[in-house]
C-alpha cells in the first residue's frame, strides 16, 4: 500500500476490546485461515479498519454501530480520506472495508454493505517500468563481474546470480522467490512449483540459464539441499528475507549504472514485457505470471504497443 499523504488518523487510539473481539478478530481470522491471505494483506486490512474506526469516532457517528452506517456516511468517509491518503492507498483501504462489511452481512450482523456503489477517485494508469534486454544482461552479469574482480567470493557471486536469474528467468515475485524450496524445483524439466498470491500454486518454466545456475549453486555451494530447504539463502545459509533481496538488486543496479528506483518487481515487469514483445500469447503470459485476471496482465500490452509504435516510427517510410 502506498504511503499516506498526512497522518492525523494513521495512529489512532487503541481499538476498544469489545470491537476487536466481536468484529475485527473473526474477520481477520477468516482472511488468514480460510481465505489464506498473506500476513501483509491481513495487516493492511487491520490498519484500514483502525483508520476507519478512528474516523467514525471523530466524525460523531459512533464507533460500534456498524449496522446503522449508510452509503452517504461512506461517501463522507471517502471525501475526508482523500485529504490523508493517496488514491491507491484509499482504494486498498476501501477494498478491505468492503470485505469487512461483506463478511458480516453474510453472517447477518449488518443489513447491507454501506460501501456498495460508493464512488472512488480514479486511479492513474501508470505503465509498469521495465528494463531493456541490454540492461537486463548488464544487471545479470554483475555478480560474476565482481567475482572476476575478486570483489566477491564464489558462493556469494553465484547466489546473487541465482537470485537475479530466478527473478527474471522465472518472472517470480520476491515473496515467491524467498519461499522457494529445493523440493519445488524440477531440474530435468527446468520448472518450479510456485506458491503465489492467495496460496495459488502454479508450475512455471525457469529458463535454461536460470535452471543451470540453480543446479550449479546447489551442487557446488549449497550447505543444505533437501526438499524442504530454501533455494535462496543468506551468507549464513538461512532463508533470505525479502528485504535482503531488495538490497541485493539495488547493489547490482548501481553496479550496472541503472536507475536506482527500479525494484526486484521490475524484473518481473521486464520478464512479461519481453515475452509479449517477442510474440508470446497474452493468456500464456497470464498463466506464467500467475495472474487471476487477464486484465492484470493486459497492462503489459500497453508497454508492448508503445515499443511497436517506436519501431514503426523509426522503420516505416510513412511513419
């Protein structure tokens, strides 16, 4: 979720124990245990509820009579919240609150979902940033460049190369990468069994190079390589945390003189864009990325069309 504009209600007073027990905890337990949402998403939904509850208190609407709330109340909430949150954060907050009311409506504690039909400000359609193929090569060559210059040991260099190759060669999310165990890899087929968002599992190709790097690291440097052991590890052979992957990518962006605002997720964007630029079917890319909806994948077609227009402009005599 994006950062709030300002902070008047981002640190609300503690929720009343009765509200937590009767309303919030059953909802969060449902998300975590039945819907199997990530801890990150559950935390964000809790924060959305805390902010909403604080607004109910300060707006004079009470803070426990959720059944009495109306769409007009929610429109007032959205109008006020726009002063404190960016548009994407506001959309994420309202998504969590809609889920909260839908949960209790289905259980008969509220008569309606007061957020139904409440308009939200439109989101800006920002095209995903991505690296060119030449830039990706420069980035991926970084670890072995440091090894050749004796600035990095062999184990760390091949581990870093493995991280970058899996992010780009497999199009993995960082959370998927750090959760990957050896038991999920099929070296013969060059594939990985990946646990994605919503605990949805998919089988995806890693590519010839990423598979070869994974095999080399396992055979020559891995201290533990049983089915339940992590593929990507720290220097102390523990599972690598997300933050460490982010810092690792920043290190090699700097080495390759690439923009430092690029993130590990931009390698996933690059993976999708390069596939589409070379003629991959959109639905196939959807499956490879593990997107539940085709619309999520279609954002990459805008980038691909922009690239095609650029080629046309430079190559066609009537452009």
